[in-house]
C-alpha cells in the first residue's frame, strides 16, 4: 500500500448556509479546498479516488444541506469525503466569499479534519 495525498483547491459550490435566516433562503457561493490522504494499492484509476468524484461530492454536499455555522458545513464536507473507502485522512476548508466581502477582509473560512485512528 502507498499513501498518496490529493489536494484540490478552489472547488466552487453554491449553498444555503449562514447565521442569518436570509442566508439560508437563497443560494450563495462557497469555495472549498480539500487535502486528502488515501491508500493506493496499484497504478489504476479504480485503485484511488477520482478527482472529479471528490469535487462533485463537495458540490452536492454544499448544495444539499443547510447549516447555521460554517464549521458545521466544513464538518459535513469532510465527513462525506472521509466516508469514501480509500480515504485515511481529510481536511476540508470552506471559504465564504460574501462574508469576507461584507466584513472588508480577505477571507472567512472554517477548516475541519478527520483521520483514521
């Protein structure tokens, strides 16, 4: 077994998340970064996790749920990735561009990690 790390940054997704009820009424943009450690047993696509599948799972998780806390959204994304069979460790960072803009700061993000063990 070989442990390999996949990183994907800038996965754009839309969802209804936020502390203000109005933020959960209409979809807004989120950006997700992933850092995934996984087992790779051989040099074949079916022996790893397809990058497209990771990005699609992030987008569907952001779109299909609704949380008050950004931290809860990050945990849901990390859990969805962690549930994939080859994944040993995952860190999901969820950025909320509109919150950053409204505060006049560069970034607002929450990060959650899961690991085997």
